[in-house]
C-alpha cells in the first residue's frame, strides 16, 4: 500500500469483502469488462464528437502506453486540472490502466492551491489546458516545476511549448509498448491502494488529500446507481466540474459507464447551451447545485425546449429550498428533483424516488449502503436523542479512515473507533431520514464550493493594514452564502474593498474564494468563552444586507 494511506481495520475489510461490497478488482479491470460488453454503444458525447466504448478503450490504452514511455509509473501522483472535455475521460482511464493516481483539481485552482497539491502528494506530473480565458496554465506548471523536487512532467491540452508534452500527441502517437504490459501492471495493483485523490473542503488553511481506493470508489458508484435508477439507456449531462466527486462517481461518469449509459459533456452551464443538449441527446440525468438550478428555472428559454426525457435532477452541495423543487416540478412535470448529501470523503445520502412528499421536501434521505454507519453526537461525543441536532459522524465501506499523510490531523478528524467527524450538523426527521441543519466546521458554502475561512483569513492577515480578520458567510438567495471579510485595521491605516480583492488576487487563489464584501470594524463581538463570535458577525452582516435591501 502507498505510504501515508490509512488502511481499513482488517475486521472491517473482511466484512466488506464477505458482503460483496469490495470485489478486489481495480477500476481498470472493472471497466475492461464494460468496454468489451458495450463496445458499439456510445459512451461519451463531447460537442459534435460521439465516442464509443470501444474507442474509449482503444484511445485510453494508447495514451496509457505513451504515458509509460514518458516516465509515469504505478502509484505516481498526477494533478489533473482539465475541463469537461473528452480528453479528461481518456486521461482518467489511462491513469487507471497504469495505476497512476489522479489528484482531482479544478480548472479554477491557481498557484496557491496547485503548488500545495504537488507538495502534499509528491506529484510527478500535472495535466492542464494551455489557457483558460487569459490565464496561462503552462506558465503555472513551469513555475511549480522549477520549485518542486518531484514534479517532472507538464502535460498540456492545446498549444504546447517546448519542454512540455502534448496530450493530443500522446493520444495520437502509435505506442512502442505492448498492451500486454498494461495487463502485467494491473496484476500488480493492490485494489486497496488509492485510485483517485479527491480534495477536502476542510477548515484548515492547508488542503487535505482524500484517498479513494479501487474497492471503495467502484462500490460508491454502484450504490449511487441503485438509488438514482441508472441503466443502459440512461444519459447523464455533466455540467459541474467533472473532477468533483458527484459528477465523477456519484453515480457520475463512472456510474453511467458501468451500466452502458452515455455521458454528455458540457463546459457551459448557461441555460441556452444546456437545454438544447438535454433535448438533442434525450438526457435522463443531470447533477446540479441549487444555485445552478435556480438560474435554469428562472430562464425564459426553459419553456422553449423539450426536457421531457429528464428522469432525475440530482441536487447536492447545499440544501435545496422546497420552493425551488416545487417550481422545477411545475416546469418539468416528469422529473424527480433528487436531494442528496455527500462528501468527497465518502458517505452518501439520497432521497429515494418512492419517498413521501414531506421526506422529499425536508430531508436528504438515507445512506446508500446497508453498512453505512451514522452517529449524531454532542460536543462530548454523546449521541443525541432523535429529533435533536448533533454533529454528523460517518463510517462505512466507502468512507475514508484517514486523510493522506497527515496523522496528527487524522487524530482530530476521526474518532478512536474510526468515525469521520464531518463537521456537519444534522437531526433525524420523524421518518428516520436526515435533515441538514448547518455546520460545525468553519466553512463558507458558496454555491456548493466549500471555502475554508481560515485559509482566507491567513492570507488577509498578511496585508499591512490588517490587525485582525474574521471571514463569515453572509446569506445569499441564490448561492446560499457569499464571503464577507470583517477586519480590524491597524491604527492610521485604511483599506478599501477593491484593494483587498486585488491583494488576494495577487496571492493567486481560485476566484471563487475571493470575499464579496468588506466590513471594517473597531472590534469583534466575543462569546462567553472570549472567542470571536462569528454567529454575531453573521447576524450583523445579515442585518446590514436587509437594511440596504429595504432602502434600495
């Protein structure tokens, strides 16, 4: 096993194998069977290109062999930062075939984040587009490669300068190696090793890597397929970043292809782009965050397209208001707006198709595996009575037992008997399902993207005008929350909102992490224990927003 990965205890691993959850097969092995069984079916649609299962297999094999020639080896880590294009899919399966481990970065990440991913993982390669808008990814890779003792390869989709590898050339070039070499590699891969590193939305300023093993990640997708009614005729439209856990594996790309379905890729979330794709390809499933669904149902073009093929709209990332679900059903009568709660760390909950109306409107449903274990506990780890709010703890056959390479942090993030402390607050609905009530962790949930308040606070504290700072979530009707930076300035200093944004932009962080309001205060409210009361700050900012709205 890769050093730094926390193993499941032997007695639990034995139980998960005995009950058929873990099959001790690699992801590549599972999909070799599907590529053969569904060879002539359409697997992926990207713009005007339709790729069959056979073509996906052949192209990912060719890429895998050429990546071996380039120096990639089993268990090597590679930061993957590609948009929703078919090359992402080829690369994902190529890496599975050689046993290399993709780190699922987002196209919005910048130097601040990517350099940390490389340092934490010891990554040897990055795969990125040449540009996104006016941002030059090749310069980013080159800069990190100059600083890193491990990073050797920059793999670029698009215009490729000297010193980098072209992803398209690696896909096109005739390999010198035999495919039999991949079979030999597969025979040596331990299915309890990581197949993927997902990224944590944790509260600290340093990201955490989530090891998802071959055994648990396939089981994760199979469970999600069962509760979302995925079959061979299903068509999934992916508009959320494909690297996220939900669109990749819950059921996502993996789940659809396990069942012989087809995946439609889109780099746009605009209604005028999305609705025609649903109509043209008879899309049955789409995953969204509430902010995106709100945008779609308020666009007048929604009534100009035939969306009757939609079976399920999966909503995750934050709580979906009942009014949004009801309005969606009015506009698309046949669709089931399926609330789900999940985390890259593992545990998944879904509302079921046959749940009563109150369960659909008020809860996130139940876990997807019979062996998922849930506790709701108070601050002393005592289980709370049904109906009361407690922190959500999780353990099960696809939920991690520890983040990668951080034993000290794991000692705080997990109970001694292996339950993951999610930081989410929940209570039980009278039906026995679960209701999300907020967060214990200091996270800001901006449209499903989790932002560590501590990470941004640490950066703002570097500004010479700032004496103290507290970042809080301010309520937003579409995104759920936006970030407000509350600061105390040093005597004799001033700071404007544009100056703060520019300062943080110069730190090269993802744009979604930038504050969207600045409040300059003389002092912070404190709790009875003498800590900064973020609850009071949130109430203050919310009150100001209401007053501004009333006078607008």
